[in-house]
């Protein structure tokens, strides 16, 4: 089967709590419900990406739940002044990756 190119253009919402759990909508192109996708969230250079499964909404949208920040301790958000997160979408069938980040 033909696999269209992946493209990620936006992620909504663009903010959320460090405890995670926020449903995120990833907009782009090339999403097909016949294939398996994942979202990877990386909080900074050198940090380990956290991967979660993604649900195809349609050809231009995925949904995935944002994982907790890797340094988050339950009930303590005081050490997180904010920052940026890189989001990658991967397709298992061919290893395609598209990224959106700073």
C-alpha cells in the first residue's frame, strides 16, 4: 500500500500541566487509520523522549495523551518554570517521522 509522506504542522493545546494527561490533537498530513502511529514528547536537549500511542482521527489529525514531565513528582510542580517540548509523530509501517518543535 502507498504510504503518504508524514507532516506535522501544529499541536493543540500548546500548554499543559507537568503532570501530563492532557489530550493533544496533532494536525498535519499523511495519517491513515490502516497504520499504527505514536507521538514522542521530548522536553529538552539530552532528555529521553517519551512515547505514547496515537489514535488517527482523520487524514489530517491524530490524538494522543501527553505524558507527565519526566522529572515530575506527584504533587510538586514548583521546579518547572516552563519551557518548550518537541513533538514527533512516527509511523510503525515504514519508520517515517515528522517533528514539530523549537
